[in-house]
């Protein structure tokens, strides 16, 4: 017991998929009513809450349940670890403005105004033919979100802690079980609508590297690019070293640049880069044209072609069935990186000098060798080779299956939700979780957990905003908030411009 309330859920409650008011009241756990709950408190929650506030919903009607105090906290931590510090540029365009659904003034416009330089405007005018796409600096995005959370009253809505489960309510709506950060007594929120945006459940390590780490208890020399691995760069600043990088997406590009920058600043570092799937030339797809490919990498400016956000690819995907959607998403997405001249030039330069070496093949074995570091045995096109490195950086990705997320697994086992062909949550075009409805109540989801559905770039700033718009429109159709017409939109934009509360 904590105070007058009970802490723990009874086993008979956990075993029941549907709870009623009497059951919850008799449990002795504190019960709070709120019409709308968003779970996660990250960028996905922020976009939905921002749109709801613009749609006239008061802070008292919204509860944000998350485990970080800032919506960009988890994002920033992952970005920093994967070598995107505040001053580096991200991988989204000038109009993917997180703090403003209107996209104007764009990040490029704001940067031009702040620095009193025309460069960013020239870039957006001439991209992508005469210049590379404009992309904002990470710090600019964080600062703009900071201003918006103050404007919309984020901290009036945010409760810090962990959401344990979402249970359907027999009378309609849901019970959301929450463990607050500041004390142990649980709270159950009784609500009509739930939105879930919990991001990635964890860091994914390649199977062979995971096995090596466990077997040899080697935690600091073999790392995932998304975890803090600053010890590697510090060690390389002190003594010569060889690093093996695995993966060929955007994170691999960032890690390679970081290592080669350090090498080019005078440190004796050699970078070995192992490709499992080497892209030697352009990649033709049946429905999405040809993608540039060379020197091992598949290149495209953003993680999907621009038409996937709001053009013909978006419409095409929406009109396909599950398998067709999965095929199109795989063709247009998959592992790719941005074609930045600074990166490709540096790789070329270092390749010529022998400080960047490419290898192709499947890993057969990894083991430590006394005095040589870590040996990776690779079965390549010309037979078996062994490469020794002081460090291995796995830049292949994050864990994304719903099975790795306790809350979503429970939503599938007890809440009526189901998995799609990507092993993520099956959602409708307005991002309602299929099968989890309770008549008057709905569960919505956005972000990485909805990949494989009617929209491809779900895990992007603009994708999260697109999902937010669909969700908020659907909520308005169900009597929660007002639909955003031209007049409301215009008046809200002026309020945004003057930094006034919505
Ligand atoms: C390194 C990196 C760089 C990226 N760069 C770009 C880019 O340049 N441009 C772009 O458009 N997109 C980018 N993305 C993609 C996307 O914008 C981000 O993944 C974004 O953070 C997704 O928002 P989200 O809310 O889904 O997840 P997050 O922002 O991760 O938020 C989810 C939150 O939910 C919390 N949570 C999880 N479970 C629970 C629970 N049970 N109870 C309470 N809280 C919980 C998590 O701790 C986390 O804080 C990038 C992604 C990564 C990883």
C-alpha cells in the first residue's frame, strides 16, 4: 500500500482482457478520468498533442504519459550516440518542421533569418538539381520544439513514468495502467481514446556480435552505433587503431565520417567496412523507378522517395492490400543513405590512401586473438579471409518488432490488436489500431510501430505529423476537438507566429 491506494494489480485483473468499472474501483488503485491519453511522450506524442491543441482541445483534456521530460529526449540521445551532435544536419527537408504543421517558415527560412545569410534559401530554391537537399541542424529542431512545448503547455499535460498496460473497458473506452516515476503507487487512467507512440523498443545487435559479446564478456570493444560508444573515439585519439564497421545505412555513413574525420585530422586509424549486401550499381524497382547505387551504398536523399510523403507513391500504397504494401515499402525503403558529396568524396579519398577498406561477405566466426584484437572470419566472393580490428561498430539498426515491447505485446495478446506482415501493429488509414476498438473508444498508433501499413515514412518528422493529422481529424469526427478548417488554421498560424497560446 502507498497512502490510501493499492500499488499492485491483482493477478485476476491481469488475466482479464476486459475490465469493468466495478473491478477497477474494488482494486483500490487510484483511478483518474481523462478523455485522451497519449503513451510515449516522445516526438510522436508531441505531434498529436500539438495538433489537438490547435484543434481547440484544452490541456485539462489531454494526458501525456512518458518517461522523458522533453519530447525529443530519446531522439536526441540516439542521435548523439549515432554521431549526430547538435551542430550536425539531420535527414529531413526544410518543410518537415516539427513545431509547426504549416511548414512555414521552413527551417531553411529560419536559418537564413537567424544567420542573415541567403545560402539556405538558395539551397531550397535550387535543390536537388544544383544543390543537395537542405537539411536542418539538430539543434535547430530541438530549439523549435522547446518553444512549442512552452506555448502549448506540455508540462501541464505530462506525467512522468511507465505505462504498463492498456485494458479495454466493458462500458467503452480503456483503462491505462501507469507507474509514476516519483512514487510506486500505480494509477489507472480511465479514458475514451488512447494514442500510442512508443518508438523503438531497443537496440538491435547482429546475432553473431551478440553471441561474441556474451561469450567473451566484451562490452566496450564491440558496440552498437546507437549506444554510447564515445570510449572508442577517445581510445583512437590516444593510439593507432583499426575499426570494423558493419551496416551501410545512414548511421553507418555518420560513423564512417566520424572515424575518417578523426583519421584525416592526423590520427593513424584504419577503417574496415564489411558489407553483407554490396550495391555496385543503380537499383531498378518495378514501381518506384531507379535508385542510385555505387561503391556499396544505395543512395537516396531521404529514407523514402519524396513522393511517399505526399505524392503518387503515397496514393499507390494506400490503395494496395497488405502484401502489395509490404512489397512497395521494401522497394522504396530498405537500407539506404543520403548522397552527400562530403561523404562520398571522403570515402573515395580515404579508399585511395588505404585508410578506408571495403570488404564483402558473410561472417563465419568472431573471436579474440591475443595481441591482435578481435578477429572476424568472412566468407567472401574470393573465399575466406580473416580481418583483425581493435573495435567493431554495428551500425545495422534498432529493434523494431512489437514482440520486443511489453506494452504492445499485451495489446496484441489482450487488447484485440494484431501484427502486420512487418511484425508491427496493423493500423487503418487514420492510424487506428485495428481490432482494438471498444465502440465509443479507439486506440491509435504512430511511428515506427506502424510500418507496413497504409503509409511508408511513418518514422519521420513529416510522417508523424501526417499520422497526427489523420488521428486528430478522426477524433474530431468522433466529437473530440474541432476539425481544422481554413479559418481555424489561419488564426492558429497567427497565434503560432506571435508565440501565443493556441
Ligand atoms: C538516430 C535517429 C535519427 C533520426 N533522424 C531523423 C531525421 O533526421 N528526420 C526525420 O524525419 N526522422 C528522423 N528519425 C526518425 C523519427 O523522427 C524518430 O525515430 C522519432 O524519434 C520517432 O518518434 P516516436 O515518438 O515514435 O519515438 P521517440 O521519440 O523515441 O519517443 C517514444 C518515447 O516513448 C517512451 N516509451 C516507450 N515505452 C513506454 C512506456 N511503456 N511508457 C512510457 N513511455 C514509454 C520512450 O522512452 C520514448 O521516450 C530518426 C530516428 C533516429 C533513431
